[in-house]
DNA sequence: TGGCAAAGTTAGGTTGACCTAACTTCATTA
DNA sequence: TAATGAAGTTAGGTCAACCTAACTTTGCCA
C-alpha cells in the first residue's frame, strides 16, 4: 500500500524533473522541507516498490508506474489549487493547501470538483457573472448592489 | 503542538458526547476504527495536555479548551461537507472526505470557503440559478439548453 | 593531479500512532 | 453474594517518518 508520504515524494520528484531536469537528494529535501537522510531513505523505499530507479549518488528517475502515480497526484493538486484560487485564496496559500488536501479526496470528490471547475470555465460569460459577484462579496462582505436589488425584489414578491 | 490525530480524537469525543451523552473507550474506538488500547493511550495524552478530563474506567469529558478545539474542527468539517454536497458529492462520501480534509486547510482557505457557502446561501433565487445549472451539468455532462443558447449567442456577438 | 567543498549516505536514535495478548475493573443477574 | 461477560487498561512490540552526527563519494579547479 502506498502512503500519502510516498505520494508526496513521487510528486516532488516529478516536479523536480520537469523544472530542473533531475531529482537530487538535497533538492527534494529542500522542496519537502526535510533533511537529506530522510530523502535517501525514501528513495530506497520507492526503489524497492518499483516506482523510481535509484542509483546511489546519482539521484532518481521515475518508472512508468511511478510517473503515473505522480501525475495523478499532480493533477489533483492543480484542480484543488484552481478551485481555491477561484474562491479567492491567495495563490501561495492555495498551492500550499492543495499540497495537503490532494491526498485526502476520494475519486468521487475529485470528479465533482473537476466538473465544477469545468462548468465555471465553460459557462457563458453572461451566466458566469455570479463568480464576479462572489468576488465582490468576498472583498466587501456584502452582495453587490445588483444582487441586493434582486434580493429585495424577491422579498417584495 | 497538537497533531491531526489528537484533533480527530477530540472531535470524536465531542460528537460522542453530543449524540450519546458520554464518550467511552470502546465507542471512540469503533468511531475511529482503531482498537481500544489505542484510545486509552490517546485519552492519557489528551488528559496530560489538558484537553480532556480522564479518569480510569470512567471515560472522558472535554475541558473548556478541548471543547473549543473540537468545535473548531467540527465547524470546518461541516463547512467542507456542505461544500462537497453542493457540488453533488454523495452525503456519505462528503462526510468521509470532510473528515480527512478538515485538518489540512489554512485559516485563509477556511475563511474563503465559508464566504463561498454563505454567498450561495444568500444569493437571491434568481441569481443563484447557476448552481442548478451546475447540477444539470454534473448529471448530463453538458450545459443546460438555457446556458448553451446564451453561449451560442455569445459566440455570434 | 590532489585536495576540498558540496552532495549524498550510513548508523543509530526518537516520536507518534497503532497493534496483540493478557490482565483488571465494573455491573448485572442467578 | 459470587461469577461472568463486557468494558477498559497495561505491557510490550511494530512501523513509518523523521532527526543528528559522522562518514563517503563526486566534481571541480588551483
């Protein structure tokens, strides 16, 4: 069974290779905010389980299966981050929280979150104004005039 | 420093007391899907840290501070669950995922999520139709006719 | 080309959370 | 009131993930 931690390491390796071209012990240690010996140990575990190719002093590369897992985690990560940014969480915090949350959502929730984001992105401009209304609401702690008028109307009816 | 696990125990104790009137070792063990000795051990830790009053063979009650923590966690839990239900995750799964996610959100994200839910709930009927549109989209994998018409119009303009 | 700094590893230890097996306490009822 | 089963605890262990201190390897350049 894979643990959330191992998933984190796979994701970090995946990102490191994409952005730096390689994944070294110290780099991953910095990324995950742990000390190098912890990384060496995890590299060995990932190697035993067949998710990375690890040669001492040469860093790691992902196996096909390791890459598949890393990509899945990374996809969930970006969906969660996107959602948090949509509801106006700062991008640094959104990224940080996504990193924590990514391991804890069921397939069902991930699916619905994807649909939700897709919906917002494909909604025609006119229909999607609600998200701007939310942004206003988020900043000012009250509904924008346009909405309040509608709400008042609703009350009168 | 409090750990996510201790938070989980506090929440479980809080819920047990609310629904059953007391929190016994075996009950909490069942709730958290662990064995009774694990619970006894955690009860002692929570007691040492001043979050519960623990007397051997008599179960636990929450201290003022313990209750505060439990209530916070529980509030986040219900917000996350509410959101997941809004995006059409089944209530059982929403509850289960909320339980996992509740410990991993920053104050900022929790704040924005609250606002988001509040926004949806206070949005006047007319403005809030988008959520129904999303529900349609979620079931049928395409925008409702009403939205598509608007989107097509948008393209022509 | 040899020595040195940076990168990486090994050894040994800690901590949190969990377990099983065996024990004790409690509460009930014959 | 004594015995019995349920509830709870203790003892002793495992495992994942982390650490520090000390060591080895590598790559570079004087």
